C-alpha cells in the first residue's frame, strides 16, 4: 500500500470509528422512535459513507455488507418498511461486523476474512416482508437488484443522482463525496416533495438521459418551487462546508505543546502585571492590562481547542445499556443531560473506562428485573440518568439509577467478611460511610459473579482512576429508591483552580477539588477549639469530630504533640481524600487562584507529599500538596483504619446531633442515652427494690416498674453498698422500664452518635464526648433485658423497632 | 592515557570552598546569579530549594552539602550552574564562577589521594593546570541526592 493510500485509510478509520459510535446511538434511539425520518436519515448517511469509501478503497467485504444494510435503511427511511426489533438487532449486528472489519484493518492493514454470509442473508431477508404492498413497481425491481448487489460489488455509472426510495445500485458509485447530501434527499427531508416525484425526476435523468440537474427537472415538473430548490441548495452547501471546510484534525501533541506554552505565557503575564502595578508608569500599566486580557483570552481559546463534549464518551453507552439490559433481563431507559458539557480530551479519555464501568454496574446491580420492580411498586422500566455540568471550575458527572439502591447492612457484612473493617469500627460508622466502602480495594457487592461484572475490576479501580486525574468520586444511596454516584474532575490538568495558604512562612497550594471548606479560628478559638484525643488533635466542626493534621508537623518543621503552644490564630483547610475528611492546620489562607502545574524534578519524586509546583504572581515557586499522601503520611487516612484516632473520625462523620444524657455505669464507665428515650429520672432507696422471680422491680406511680441494672446487663458488677439508686425511666406505649445506673452526670448537646444494630454487646458504639470516651447504650436491648415483652404491644413508631420480632 | 592526549575538553569552572571544579561545557545550560529559593521540607538535605528559571521549576542542589563541606558563611549567596541531566535541568549551587577552561587529556589524572570523602565519589579526575588543580565533576553523580553521604 502506498503512503498516500495509507494516509487515506487512517483518515477513513478515524472517521468511521466516530461514525460507528454515532450509529450505535442513533439505532438505539430509533428503537424507541422507529418513525423518525431524521434518525433514519442520519443512520442511512453513515452507512452510505462507509460503503462509499470502502468501495473507493477496494475493501470489498466492508462494501458488500454495508451495502445490504444501506438497502434496508433506505427502505426504512422511506417508510416502505418499519423498524422492528428484529431489524434493529440486525442493523446493530451490522455495526458490529463493520467494526470488526475496521478493527482488523487497523491492526493488520487488511480486511481479513469474516463470515458475513449469514448477516448478509439476514439483512436481505428483512427487506422482504412488507415490501410488496407499499412500494411502487420500480422499487420492487430495485429491491431485487439491491439483494443481488449485496453479493457482487455494485456496478453502475457515476451520475449526479439523488437518492430516492430504492435507487441504491447507482448510488454505490458515488463514494468520494460522502458528506455531500443529495438534493433529492434534502427536498424529501424538507417535506417539499413526494418520493414519487423525485423518482420520476430521477428516471428522467437516468432513463431518458435528461442531463439537467434534478432541481431543475423537479421545478419543470411543477413538483417544487424555485425558491424551495434554492433553499435546499443552500442547505446542501452549508452541510458540505461544515463537514469538510470548517474543521481540521490537529495532533493532540501539538495542542499539548501549545497548552504548555500558554501556561508559560500566563505566568509571565502574572509577573509583568504585578511588576507593572508597582511602577507608576501609566503607559506600561495600560500595556500590562492589555496583555493581561489577551493572555486570558488566549489561554481560554487554547483550552477550548482541547475541550470535547462528554457526549463523545457517552455515545457508546446507549448501546452498552441496551445490550446489557437484554443480557440481564432488565428494562432500562438511558437519559442523558448535559452531553454538551466539555472537558479536556486527556481527562475525557481517562474517565471513559470508569464511566463505562459505573454504567454497567448500575444496570447489572442497581436496576432490578421488571418483575421485581413491579412487585416493589415501581414502573417496569428502570431509568438510568447521566448528568454532566460545570460547577466552580470542575466537571460534575452523576450516574443515577432508580434501582434497588445499596443495602448498607449488606455492604457492612461484606466489609466485615473481607476484613476491611472491624465490628467495632463498623458499629460507629454512618450510613454514607458504610455505603462508600464499596470503593475500598477488595470489595465487590455482587452476590453472584455474573458475566457482566465481578471480573475483579472493582469500584476501587474506578476510584483510583478518578483520583489519578485529580478527581473525586462518592456514592449516595437510598435502599429501594436507587443510587447516585458523583464524580468531580477538574476541567483540565495543566491549569487547575487551587487555594493557596501560608505555613511556616512559605506558600503552598492545594487543588480546589480536594477542598471541602475553610475554617478560620482566632486565637481564643484556636486554643479552645482544638482538642487532643490520645495525642491526636481534633476539632469539633458542627458537632462532628474532625481529625486534624498540622501541616508544619507533616513538613517536619515542628513536633506534633499535645504540648504544642496555641498560636495567635490559624486556619483549618477541611479536605476530602479517600472518602474521608480531615482538617489541615495552616497559618493563614491566602487566595483562591488558577495555577499552572509544573512537574517536580527527579530529586523530589520520592517525598510523596507534593504533586508538583507552581509559580505565583510574584515569580516565587510554591509547592502543591498531594492531599491523599499528606493524609496517608500523617496517619489520618491510615489504610487499615486501625488507629483509635481514625475511629474518632469515623464517628465524626455522622452529621446527626442530639441531646444526650450522660450517666455513670459500674465503677467508671461513662455512657450516653439519647435524651429522647429518657422519660424521667428517678431516685429510689435500695430497700424499695423487690424481687419478682429473677427480676427486680419497684413500685412506681401505682405500677410495677421492671428494673435492669445496666452494669450487670453490660457485664460489670455494681456497687452493692449504696443506699439509694439512680434510675432512668423509659416509657413507651403505656409500658415503663427503669434502667438502674450508678450516677447521672450531665446532659450534653455537644455530641456525636453513630447508630448501628450490628453490635450485640448492648452498645451501639462509642464516641468522644467532652474529651472522654463515652459508650452509646443500646437502649432497646437494655429495655428488653428488663422486660422481654416490652415492645410486643407497643405501637410501631420508629422504624428502628421493626426488628423486635427477632426478640420474641 | 596516551590515546587521549589529543582530545580537547572545555570546562565551565566554578569554586566551592576554594576548590576549583569544572563541568563539561556541553552539560551546562546556563550560569545565573543567586535566585530566591523555595525550600522543600522533607526533601534530602542536599536539596536547597526550588528556583523559578523563566517559568520552569528547577531543583537546586547544594554542592557544599553534596561534597560534605561546611555550609556557606552567613550572608554569602550561592550562584547557580544550571546543568542538563536527562530531560530535566538541575541547578548546582556554587560559591563563585570561574572562566571556561580548555584542557587536554594529557593533563588528566585520576582523583588525587588528597581528595577524600564524598568529594572523591563526585569527581571523575583532576586536570593539572598551571598553578592550580581543576577537579572534573561527574554531573550525574553530583545531582543524585539519594547517595548515602
């Protein structure tokens, strides 16, 4: 093959791959909207283009198979046939066959041998059924000719022919102008002319040898007005220009180089502008401002050249969802919002695989079968929504399904089974935290390994890939209602929005994407607000315990321990990494700005806590922190979650805030009881306690109040020497029980709770309240210990009690 | 050694703690005056910081640390000899800059016995110039901050 040919083949491949994606999308859309002339026209043109070019390049297999498809499509487009599932499936198979041949061509340089007889025959047979009645005699003859042409490459002279219902064979000889939409077609699409008039005009052209253009013939026949023809001609030339003349293909490397240079220009601009501001030269200042403006516009323009709509990646998804839906017996409707949202090509490539994986997951694990959905009172057809939008310099992508959601209990059980968490850790985790464990390495929720997923590529790979490009991913789920996965990625890698701050006299930057919020503390707040839990600093942020990391300690510039002197004032940069939050303690937050990321030299590669450097407006170098590694190296994101410290952070993640009664149990245990479960606090003389069988009771307000000694309930022995006992009365549905404690300490609001029914020791977990470890009492189990029948007749007020059957 | 007698070498020279060093001019990108540096906490001791070289971030390696010499006196600012290693540029911090010196192979000798310690590993040899000794620096070793020193 000559070099020229080679180049043409490469062009053809690139173009065809794009076209095939478009085909997949159109065909799936067509199944829903079988009558859409627009879609059918688009599909027809694509196949027509492939057929034409393959004929030109002497790719005979490709030509013949696309030819039969084209015949079918032309008849569908003209309404002679209707698109049913069978035809749609055959056409999708055709797309696959074309793709296979192209793949072969790309790797080996030749078509290879493909068994296309069955597909060709199938496509040809689908031309038949409702052909007889609908078409004119000319069409019927041409249809037969088309079938014949499927096997032999189409002959025919090159004439300026329009494409009516069945004039397929002559068309095959017009391969070089594929984008050139034929005038007859345009007029048909405009609805200004009937297919039969076009056919008549074409017959005149071809049979009678009339050499006038088709438009003229049609006007002559009185089928259209001259104005309509001129409009159609305009459409035709526009179409040609938009495809052929107004776009060029550019090597991505060239754009990369351009991008780098613009990055340099932006930095130089920053320096010039800041220097000019210090001088009192009006002319210089004006020039600097102009430079500022132009550089910004140039930067934006160059960034735009690398931007591509996310729809390019989404294009493959309708086909995947359709095939997967069929394979898994799911009815899924794919909805896309914001397909025009643009992001950098490199990033687009990087999110392609994670996105595909998430979509497959949603169909396979998220959406239920039609029967299950109907049984759950939902429509049989599940909806999978892809949504993309720009927000604060980032691209947000959401994958939402209305399926079964993620069951936190199942995720928790699986994480336990896999040894990803301990029972104690799990007990204090919030639901969102539990659900987000699906991103941990070694986790897969698929109960059964299907051929769709469960191939070892898990959600952890998705997260790793997203984080590699500076993005984040998290999941929210409502059991029974569905799940939403949110991906946030930067617009581009070279220039990122960042926040800069000062620590120990130097400037550092952190990518905005990792930033959750900024908290500024004055001297007093800094002294009081930061507490130390077993030598680990924490801060109470709206009732949650936020583990802190002193940046100067991470950087080895000061010691991190409880003896640290509180500083004048400081700032907390609340960051999110690895699905968890922590606060970075810095001296002062400076600014939020766009920075150009510069790579670090080999000498600094091993440190890990820096992801690069940037040059600030005054020409100094500032280091960019790698948030994930800062978290890991400082221990707040320890992979094994084995530090007590991390447990505190786990507890801290729960947003819930409620009043708690703090009581003393046994010798020195401190326990919290939600105030909402406390009806009254009472004090009884020990002598008033009576025994009924093995139980202790007191007479109380004319009733018998069953008692449970919390200390013995929880495995401690209480002090028998007291004269009076403290009792927390819990009443519900006309029944009361008394929980006997050693001391009533306090009522606090400053707390944090984790709710879980997974712990069997009578506790829900533990939290840090007022700097002391406080156990959270499982009130229900304590109540049941006093009165096993307590919840029997109680009205079911709280869903948490619906498991009471298990105790009866 | 006789085979190298005719080879001419050009060295860019500089001084560190009163010793004359030279680097093959082909490896030197440029020589610039003192530049403000951004320190890099947690980096190896020889990494003095990062400088902004016309928009490029370049690591500065202090040759005094690499050679195991005492630090510069207070207020004495180092100069940058920017060398190319592989694909990237690295700045070597030196005390003062000398001329470009032409040498021939017949003046070359293995590192003299008097040079000891870390310095011995960093120099490939010495050129006996008139009245002075030029120590030829091995650039690739000089920028390797992970050497045990």
